[in-house]
C-alpha cells in the first residue's frame, strides 16, 4: 500500500482498516497493530494517531503498536478539567494496562506534547515502562528560539485557502524540507486541526519531564530533527537535559529534518526506534 496509488484520505482509511480499535477509560480511542512486544506511540499537539502514519506499517512488523488519539484529539473524548499532562498520563496508563494486561511491560515513544505526556504515563506505569523515547518533546525546560507565527485558518472561506495555510504552517513548525510537505501531510494537518480540542499550549505548561521522570529506571533516549523549529538553536541543551535525567541516555539528531522527524525521515526513524526499543 503506497500513497502514490491512493488519495491521502484513501491511504489513511486503508491503514486504519488494518487496525483493531479499542476504547478505554475516559473514552480514549486506541488503534492497535501487530502482535509483538507492546510499543505505545503518542502524537503531538493538534494531532492524532495520524502523526505516525509513515511509521505504523514498518514498526508493526516487530511490535504490537498501541496508538491512541490523546484525550481531546481525534476520536477521543475531551478530558475533564483541569487538564494536565499528569491526568492524561494517568488515563493512558490505565488504558495501556487494560489492553495488554496489568503485569505486562511496554515501551513508549512520545512526539512533541506527547513526549511530555509520555513522561507522566511512565510515572504512573512504574516498572512496567521499560523504555521511553522522546521525539522533539516538550517539557525539557531547555530554551526555545524565536519562531515565525503560525497563520490562522479557521475563518478562511475556501478549502484551497485553508490548505495553503496549513501547508504554510507545516513549513514553519513541522517539516524542514518544503519538498516533503506533500498532499498527505496537508490533508492530515487539516483533519487533525479541525478535530483538535486540546493542544500543546493547553498541556505543555502543566508539568515537566524533570518531575515526570524522577525515579524512572527504564531506558531513556531522544530523537530530534536538526532543524526542529521548537528546539533550534538549543538542541545541545536538550541532550544535556536528558543526560541529567539519566547519564546513559542517548540523543540522536537526524540531519536535514524538522520537528515532525518521524514523518520527514521515516526510514531512518523507524530503524533507530526499532534499535532503541529492542535493545531495552
């Protein structure tokens, strides 16, 4: 199945049909692929399970992938207020246990806002969380450089105008190489934005990875894009922060990639994530 053979909507629908849907406490909707060791994938703000669309088929060959729509995103219900990374992490920990069993261990990769939430997921899961990979994660406490403001799309009248604005915003925040901002990326950004009720700005100030990772004994790793707009020019500081949490933590920087590194460099990302999780 390739995107060149299908429209973006058809490609996503076909991939979705290969999953098993589960709904857990808090009306969180999960998609499950594969039958190997459990690997949880948490998407970023203004996103959904589709943030992992270029990773699912490759990784499902080796892992049981548990991919939720985070509370307030996609098909999952809006969480009760006050919304926090800790409360969402607790809800997800309950969900993981209900799907794989309360005694089973798992790994987790969290992208952007999902990285911070992953920290609180492993905090609530305790020793059952054996590996966490942060992907362009928020919550490190490291500084951020200036970034061009995103454009609003909500009051635009036509679909073409909205699509152009989503493409523009993807180029500012998510994808470094303009040639990688394809029809699939624009389609997903539009679909995710329409359904998003809880965004990064609602969650990222509610906790820190320093708090969440206190006592974490599993493997810790980071993957960032060289041109991640949320991190440059302070990538080194993020690596240093991870090693403060855990001196042996690894920190990979993928060249010529932006914030949405698992979409922009999927083959390299899938290979490295597989290595990190398998080694753990």
